[in-house]
């Protein structure tokens, strides 16, 4: 399906704005939708497009200064979600066996908190607060937007798998990094910092 160019959508909206600006009730006379109905219909169309799978490409979190490339990842040898293979710690990994951002269910993105000598992409993830905005650009050129519900810390021995993957009734986003105290060895940090967010109109 070909999508209507953005310029055409803007032109349509400007035309409707002009008609209402005349103050003659053109919407009632001609049956044109009100602006609120127009935007609601556009939001529904965007939501329908986001239900189609499309891999994420860029993650934006303005509140903590994150703009990062997103790459697909699978499972590590121990059964955990594998981190992205980026020695700089700048990329974010999308768990490709789950939903894509915007689809029903939880799309999971993982990233490093630091490297051996510098902060990494999710160094400030724990600073996020409820209501703050997260955006994910997808390869189909649509953007899935999410608002933070909560930021929580879990021991790595008690990762909340059921909470993350158990509810597929709405589109959600889960961001995961390391946190807590450093214990070394294969564990690294003792905990995971997990951000739970749900989709909102872009």
C-alpha cells in the first residue's frame, strides 16, 4: 500500500483550517469533519500502520540525551537477551524474537550502562521519570511513541519475564540495562534497571 505523502496531509489540514477560519460553519454546511475528528482519524491510521511489523532503526529519549542506532539481537548462550555487539556501547539492541515497537505486546530494547572506560548508551536510563517521552523510528519510516509508566530495579536472578511478556493486549516498550552494585565475574552488575512504557499517539 502506498502512503499519502506528508505534504498532502499537511495541505488537507490547512484547507480544513481555512474553511473553519471563515467563520461560516463550513463544516456543518458541507459535512466536512471537524479538526478533532480529522486528527483522530489520522491517529487511528497511524496506529493501524504501527501494528504491522517493522524493525526499529533509531531510539530517541530526549530527557536523557539518547539518540542511538537500534540493531537486532537474539539470545545469548545462557538464554538471556544478548547485548548489542558494539565495543563503544553506543548501539541499542532490539530483541528480534518479540514484537516490533508499536505492535501489541512488549518490544524489548537492551543497552549497556557503561564500557570498561566510559559511560554507554543507557548510562542515564535510571533517571527517567513517569510520563517522559520515548520515540522509536522504524524502518517503514513511521515512529512509535511511548510514555514511561515506571522505572524499576530487579536482581538479575529475578528478571521479570512474566511481567514483560505476559500481557499482549496493548503496545508496550521495555528498556533494559544493568544497575546496582558491581559484583564482577560473568554477572557484572547485580541488578537490571527496567523501564516500562506504553504507546501513545505520535
